[in-house]
């Protein structure tokens, strides 16, 4: 990913600063990108992929999933994508953080690619 310019918005919540960028290209797709920072640096981020049809949404998910499988190896996969419009996700629980690619076509949610550091993952999910 190249330079994204200044963020479109900035917000502080619970000791985290969130920044939003619009029109960020990822693997040929346009996304909205949010990044979460603490005093110790980047803690997480999410890309919301902009697609214009169900076929494009499914193609986007599959393209991103294949790229991530090549990069991170096998994933925990909840993959029931059919024309019945069900949710599906792939998750990589890596030493450097959690990476999750998901979409819920039944609810019309966009394809999302999420990263959270171990610190942010503990805060969100609780536990250790």
C-alpha cells in the first residue's frame, strides 16, 4: 500500500486514537480504512471493501482469502458461502496479532479485513 494522505477523520476513545481514510486501494479494491493507535503504536485496523454486486463481493472475499492464505498459511475457516447468502470468515491467530477476513452477505455487510495486536485482541475479547 502506498501513501494514503491525511486521514478523513480522527477520534479518541478509551485511550486509543482512531483514524479513518477513504479510497484506499488494497489488492485492486477500493476500501475505507480505520487504524487504531495507542501510546505504544499501531494496535489494529480494518479495511471495509467497496463492492457493487453480490458477485463482486464474493469475488473480493475469495481473492483476498487466497492472498492471505499464501501470506499466512492455513486459516480457521467458517466458509459456508453459497447463493443462500450466509456469513463466512477466515481467521489467522498469529503471534503478532489476529487477522480476520469476513463478510455477511445475508445482512449486506461489506468484506472486512481486520487486524488487531495481542493487546487490542485481549481488550476486545477479554481474557488473556
